[in-house]
C-alpha cells in the first residue's frame, strides 16, 4: 500500500471541486500528458475520463472510473494503465485547522494481476510520485496554478467533460523542444550557406594567387577517422566532407546561441572564433599543417578573411531565416 498525506491550504469543498474537474488530472497526476475526454456526469459513480500517460518512451491510453464518491469528503477511482496494470486510488478529505484540508491518498493494486507487480520497491516509487502529485493538487486548490485549459494561451479552452486538455508543462516542453530544434535547423542551413560563401572566396583567392588547393584538411581528416587520403580525388572528397560537416555543425551552434539569447553581433564574433579553431588548433595538433606561430603574415591574413566570410555569411543567413514568418516562434 502506498499511503500519502498532505495539508492543503484550502477548504475541503474547494479541493473536492478540483477533483471534480477531470481537466485537473492533466496537471496534478504526475506523468499525465492529456485528458482526452470525460463523461459529462463526472464524478458520479461509474463515470469515466480517458487519459494519456507518459512513462519513459511509452504513451499509455486508458481510462479512470469512479467507484465511490462522497461529495466534499471522499473519492475512489479505478485507474487503468494497461499493459502495466490497474490501480485503486482512494482520496479522503478531512477538514483541518485554519480552513485547511488534510488529504490522504492511498494507492493499491486494482486487481490480482496488478498485485503481482506491486512490491515494497513499487510502493516506495508510487509513494514518491504521489508526494509530487499532491503538491500539484495543492497548487490547483490554492489557486497558484490554473486548471488546464484555463491558463493563458491554452490551445483547448473547454468545460469539464468536453474535449481534450493537455498538461501545460508537457505542452510547454514540446514547444521549447520544437523551438530549439527549429533554431538549430536554421543554424545548420545558415552554416551551409556560409560554407558555400567560404568556398567561393577560397577558390577566388587561389586563382588570384595561383596556388594549389591545400591538402592539410584531407590529411587531418584521414588521421582522425583512419581512412586513406592518397590521390587527388580522394583528398578533395575528404576536404569537402570535412568542410561541409564543420560548417553545418558550427551553424547549428549559431542557432543554439540564439536560443540562449545571444544577440547577433556577439554570436557572429563567437562564430568566427569557433570557425578558426579547426585551422589553428585541430589541424596542427594532428600534424597535418604547421602551427599558427609558424605562418607567414599573408597566410594568416588569408585565413582570417576566409573564416570571416564564413562567419559573416552564416550570421546574416541565420538572421534572414529567423525573421521569416514561416519559421514560427522562437529566436
């Protein structure tokens, strides 16, 4: 048996009012993602609401049924979470001093098969989860958090028993993940644009100076991944793969900076410094090129110019992509 007690600074009538609103279970029950629908006579005996619970990578869709109710005092539910089992949850409300309510919550297996997976460790885990759940119930009953569906910006403004309501925390988490992935994706696309611009500037500089392509990037990649770098064609393939991979990864980092609130100018400067790292640190460390203190003034200036072209182009491209209405919310 998992037994929890919690003192809520609200009268029993208010606490029971929260329990009587099926939308509330989308928030206060830990693990709940959504209340998909509910019977209009909830919480009458035999009435149900249909919920979606997230457990790690699993999303379990089932229902909870009222087995017994004494308005303002007691509610007993049969909670299904197949295939993991069924639980019987008893919630008792007792008036306490100062207009508060002492809530006692008891959770047991709801049938014989479920009893097989309930053991001392399971009860301990359930008790720990229900500590958190009752904290959330208190937030709702004490008015510190609105009922799901009533919060500002809620996509589903429904009345009890009509339509789906999402857990606000789950919705916000999905929004954050979506915005972050969007920013990183825009950054990767901007990095690709920067890679093309850097390739154009490099090819133009080689023609003006009449120098052959450097095989240092190909040698460095060869040593990093243990592949053969013999032959002009092979060296070109390795150099191109390294150039594009690094450029796109750095562009993704530019998107991550935006998500962290870094403004364009500092982000562009940081991007330039990051872009210089492979040439002045990684490639020399692999023995594929001379260290920067052995470079001539011209070679150093050329490197700064090419990486500056990359950083400026990537930064500008990110700004354009981020300003497009189709990119949605977020930086």
